[in-house]
C-alpha cells in the first residue's frame, strides 16, 4: 500500500514520466512544456495554498504511481467567501485503490467545496463511493456545426471506412458551406448579428461580472492577478487555437455580455465562458457563433449553462450529456443543491487547466 502526500517540485520528473506514459497525447509536448505546466499550474498559481495542494501517490519503493492536480479557487456562496478545490488531471498507474486514496485525501482537505472536472465514468464511480455527487446538469455539452460540409469532411477523414469520401469532399467544403449559409434555413444559416464585439478587458470583466452573475448562488471571485494569470496560461495553449475574449455591445453601446473561447479554424473551437443576462444571453450566443464562423471555425462546442438551455436549443445546438462529468462534494449542504439546480456561475474558465 502506498501513501499520499503533497506534490512538490522535486516530484516533477517522475510525474512527467507518468503523464507521458498514461497520456500518449502528451508525447507531443516537450519536456520543458510539461515542466512549465506542472510547476506553474500546480505550484505557482495565484490562489496557491499549501493546505489545498496537488497530491501524489507514492509506493514504498519511492516510485510515484499516481497524481491529482488540485487547484484552489476563491468563490462566494450567497455572498459569503468560500474556498474551493478544483481536482483535475487524475492519473494512476494500474491501481484503482491509489485513485480511491487520492480522491479520499482530496475530499478530506480543508476546502469548503471540492469539484472534479472532466471526469471519466470510472472516476465518477469512485467519487460516488466516497459520498460525492455528480452534477448532471453541468455535465452536458453543446455542439454546433458552423460549416457542416467541412465538419462532415473532417469527421469522415478520421474514419478509416470513410476517409476517401472525406478527402474527396474537402476541396469543395468551403464553397458548399458558403452556399448553404446563404439559404435561409434556420439550422444552417447564421445571420450577421445586430450587436457588435470588441476586445474584453480584465477591468471590464471585473466591473460587469456582478451584473451577469446576479442571482447566482455560487460565483467565482476573480482578481486582476488571477485573471491575468488565467489568460496567460490559456494563451500559451496553441494546440486548441488562439484565445479570443470578446465583449458584446448592443446597438447603443451597452455591454450585454461576453464570451471567451479557443478559436480553431481547422477543427472544433472550445468555449470557456459565456456571460449574459436572461435578456441578452441569446444575442451573446448568436454573436459567438457568428464570430467563430467568420473566423473559419467549422464547429464549436462548450459546456451548457443550465439556466439558458432554451437559448442553445433555439440556436439548433446539439446536446451531448455524459461525455465528461462534473463531480462535487461540499461541507455546506446547500451548495450541492444549488449546483444541482444549475443556479451557479460555474464555467470551464474555472475548471481543468492541464491540457494533456
């Protein structure tokens, strides 16, 4: 049986070896890139708290056979400050018991709320064995084909049986998609919005967040330092495309919301956060879809905000539940109820940052 202890800088070489072996996609990252991520995200994040830290599972031989990233965050619950631990990038070398130990240590930490992001089915089962809860309403993803022919071509090329069809279709995809968008068929046509966008600044985000999160029970407590750090980390991750932060204004210049996403002109763009009110969310989402399409993205996806499910449906988005679970545990009973009800401002900007 191994032991659990806090992750330290001296553990980075072994953790990188474990990461490269268990996550083949990480092999494309240089050692320097991986060292930066583990050091910067786990040990130098702006919320760093030695009491709420990433953990490793160590065998009697001294070999590290498990890791879980735990990033502390500051939030407020109904106006009262609370501490949150965001668990991410769990990896264990052939030992389910090690994963159970890591989760048990995580949940037993001093934070008020524990959240595990982007969890797989096996992780979900372990979490629930320890008394945790699955946030089903926050585990639904939406997806919207913006250039359906290009999207179909890309999917076909990834299928061995359809690869020739996908390759043959690819040269004509752009022209066919342009023609389809001219046809006034609601699921295919994305019209130019009446709203306009400009670069979202940190000052504007901090100033307007209370308006766009009003009435929510659980809200992130951002600062200039934490947002700058977040955007620096996200901007470095070029594999998912360029980071875009757009403030949306109406025809008279009033701020009505914003969106933050990774623009991928050759694949699926991933949305990190959308902010708006019951009266503006629809228009903010419309502007996002138009912006991504105009910049060449064939498809866009994100996590559903349960309070605005109808707005996604009205834009003919497709829904995919259960592909990556949000798991939670709290010492404050009402927190679980609030998250299950969807009445929280909990986005991917507050979730997994590892990108492995």
